[in-house]
C-alpha cells in the first residue's frame, strides 16, 4: 500500500539568494523523491513539496541543517498545503514581490571546490582568476540592480560560452545560476600594465609575483577596489610605499595565503581565528608575533587577512612573497580607487605596475576590519558584511539614517529590515562626500525606495555635511543626538527595544544637546522610552575645539589647566611650544570650547606619557597609549572619583604628573590610567541599580579597557557586535531611535 501523500509550503527568509540555495533545495527534494517547486521571491525563497510524511520531515530538517555555507537563514515558516500531484520537482522562475527586501548577499571568498579546480591542469578554469560558483565569488560588488540576475551585474558585458551556459542551466551543477560564471574562453581576464608594456593572462600574474619579490609596489584590482601591494618583509619596499602614499605611520594591513602563515605573524585566539577564516575575510587585528619594520610603527598589533579571491591565491602560488602588504589604494584618507581610469591616474606615482582585471566594480567596498583581542568587534564594516541586514526594527515606514561625518556609513530601513552600508569615510573629503551621495542613491535604487517616502535621520550637529545634506532631501527630517545614537546602536543589533540600560558613550567628539562638545556621557533609559543623560565627564576648556584632536599636547593644555602642574615644557614631559600657545588661548579665552570628551582625556594621558607630537591618523595617541599599557602587568588604578553625576579626572591627572616626575615607568602609568577609567565606569555602575550595562563609542575600541570591563561585568555588559563602536555605527542607532520618535 502506498503511503499517504502530504504537501507543505516553506518560506525561507534570510540570506538565501545568490548563495546556491535553490540547487540545494532541488537536490534535497529529489533525493527524497519529493515533487513540487522552489523559487526566489522578493522576500526570500518559497518552496512547495509533496510526498510521504517521513520524507517531508527529513526535508524540513535538512533545510536548516545542511543549507549552503554562505546562506544565513533567519526564519523558516512552514504550513500545510493541498496536494496537487506535481509530476516532478522543478526550479521555477523568480517572482518579484512588491518590495524587494530579499537581502543582497555580501561578497564571498573563493570556495574550496573552486580552488581545487583553479590548480587542476585538466580543468577548463585552470589558473583562471575569475573562477567562481554559487558558493563563492563577488555579489554586492557587481550588482547593479535587483533581483540578482546576470543582466543586472557588471558581468553582463560577457556572453557565456556553451560550456558555462550548460553549467549555469543545470540544477545539479555547482554553477547553476551562478551569475558571474565565466571561463578563460568567454569571460574577463587580467593584464599587467607596466611602463615597458602590457602582459596578459597568467603571464601577468607570474610577472606581478616577480615584481613583488623584487621589492616593487604593485596596484592590484580586487573585489571592491584597488590594493597597493608589496613584500611586507622588505623594509625598503614598505618604506617606499609609505613615502609615496603619504601615509607616515598608520598601520598597513597584511595578507597571507593560509591561517597557518597568519598565525606566524600574530596571535589569534579562537574567536579571532574564527573571524579570520569567516566568509567576510576581514582584516583581523591581533597581538604581533613577528616584528615587521615600518608595517605598524609603535603598535603591538598587526592587521592580517587571508587571501580571498582566486587572483590572490594565484599570486601566492606563482611565487609572491609569503606576506604581502595589502593596503587600500588611495592617498592618505581619500576613498579607495575602484575604477580603472581613476586608478591609472591616481596610482601613477605610487605603483610601479598595475594588475587590472576587466570585470568592472559596481561600487567601492573596502576591506572590513575586526579587532580580535578581547571580544571580537567590527571596527570597519565593509566587504563581506555590507549590505546585509543587521537588525529587524519596528518601523513600517522606510528610514534613511545618514550617520556621522567621521567614519561615515549610512543605513536604510525597508520593510523593517535595517541594511547598513559599507564604510564610506570622512565626509570632509570631497571624494568621500561624493561616495556618500552615491551610496545613498545606490541603496535607494537597489531596494526601490521612493526618496520622498523616506524619513531622514541625521546627527544633531548643525555643521555636519551629512546634516546639511539631509536638508536637501525630500521627506520628513529628524535630528538625533550623537551619543544617544551610539548607545542605541548596541540595543538595535540585539533588537532589545524595551531593555532599560545604563549606557556609556565615550568617544572623541560629538555635538551635545547643550551645544558643547560631548564625549564622556552616561545615559539611563531604553530605545522605546528614550535616554536621559545621568552623568558625564567633568568639562574641560578645549583650546581650538576639534582641532585639538590633532595635537595631544593641545588637548592636554585644556585638561591640565584644571590642576597644578610643573613646567611641562621641561623634562621629563618635553611638551612642544604648541602647548604654550594653547595656554595663551585659554588665558585669553579665545577659541576655547567646553568639552566633556573622554577621547581628549586619553590624548592628555598619552601626551603626559610622551606622545607629544601631532598625530597622523585618528585615535593614534590613544592606540599608542594602549599599546604602552599592554607592556605592563596589572597595577592599581589611579583615582577617578564619581560624585554628583560628574566623573572628576583631576585627581587622576595629578597622579600621572607626579608619578611621571618621580620617574615611574610609563608603561605602568599607562596601565594605571586604563585601570582608572575602568574603575570610574564601575563606580557609576555601582551607583545605579541597573542590571544591563551598554558601552559604545570609539573609546571602547580600546581592547585593554574592554577586557577589564568584560572581566568585571561579564554577561551584564553589552557591546557592539556587527555595527562598529566608532562613528561607523551611528547610522544604525539613528535608525533605531527614529522608530520611536
Ligand atoms: Zn566556488
Ligand atoms: Zn565560458
Ligand atoms: Fe562618536
């Protein structure tokens, strides 16, 4: 007797398009003798299956358990259906829903299967730098529109050959509907441009490896832009790159072929290793094991990523040095170059040669950066993460959140899904501001949101370029205070809308609701009820305002004016003349701004410990201080009393000055400072009877501080996980707060 036939519907949501999900469903259904269909809908994947109860159960289990590696299933809804007696199982054409909220997949690293073929002399795609399949390859960086089909990618310029086409059409093939599928016969290729001429195909890769071995700097086109590469163990090459790129001290990222190679360079704990090998393939910051001259000056950490494109693997295989510097191709803090003509002109004086691939990049996306020392946290949210939805928010209206001006990123909320853009940069640079506008129109087009329907959220800072831009947009506007947005970003990620928390927002600078510079703020409240400022760092008078951020000694003048000090121009402090000038500004009370900035307090401590020159990249002095502190075992904290809602830094600074005068080891001083900040936070926690503690803001990228707080607070402490704690996460917090205003 035949078993009774049943039918079921499944609706799978999450990242399930462009990741080989339909072929996977097709195989699972066929293996179990089920009939029906699967299709891509605007908001996920829909499945209808018919068969006996046991087969249906097995199918339901496999759906979740065996899904392709690149898929991320958020939810599977299942409901009974009427039996229609389908003769077979088929993959049906995509259906477009009214709102295309099916998430765009982030770019994926080359998979193991493709790697095997890449180095198999008998394979049709042997040594082909654009090899890919449904489990790997570019996505967001080639997509020009939705739904995700070849015609709406930068691959539309190439017609598939018969072999590629037959694989593309075969539901049992790994390349079924792999939109960027290509082979040497029909697809794009790479060429190396040198002054002496052009080399094409695999020879270009061999020649590039040769140049890198010889100490040259080569511009290499990647997934979301160009890299500048050189041999990381060749100090002359690294030095040349720094000189030509006008990048004096900021650390360079490194690339190795394998995790084993990476582990020779730096110490990755379990979580850091997981991040390193994750499909986002971010740059992971970890304590250095090997010292590489000029790569990360005065920094005890190295940033390492693994090869993620077939091209990277080919380069290493062709004899490139084992460790490459792979830094974004741009000058100082301009956005990364991603178009060929732009790269040719802007990299001319920097790179000896350019390795350029023919496939166009649809949008620029930098490498992502993850700090992997105490808790892994995203510092730069870009390739491999963007533009995935990071949270579901309670909003029926679309929201555009413009973020902050520094480390800008934007967020778009459609159908309740919050999509975070890739890192854009500092909007004071014209190129970054252009990229900001481009990214906004790009996301609006991708998700088909009419701009006039958007609620536009921006920072409350009246002088931010992003705030000014908000005024140019149609639709309703909402200003959100910077530090509240920091706290909100943590809660938004966890979708904890009613959680009542004590939130610490510590950063360099943000516009306070009283018009002063904020940056050491403590709040009570929740996303749904709002946040009340309950405590803050004692205000200092900051000479030169935000400009003080560039000169730790200038910021120090503001803070040290509050206590008695010896002449700091003398040893052991040796402050520069700039300190005197700042003192004069303070005395005359011109261009002096009240500030409760924790970032500037870190700068002050760094200046007292010896960092008296100008910084050459953001947060450099604080990173230097942290590095210094890690050189000391734990010591008892400096006093940093909390009373009347104010954290008073004066006793702390007075002790640093006296310890330094007495000749105490600066590593110990730096360590005691960190411990002091941690204990100040804990004393505020003790004064409030709230279980949940939230921390966000650039200061909390400090891994030492984070470690001390995590040790003391354990599970009570909530930090950012996906959105950066720095201003890159502001857009998400703005979007979340807009849902409740
Ligand atoms: Zn693959
Ligand atoms: Zn082909
Ligand atoms: Fe901030």
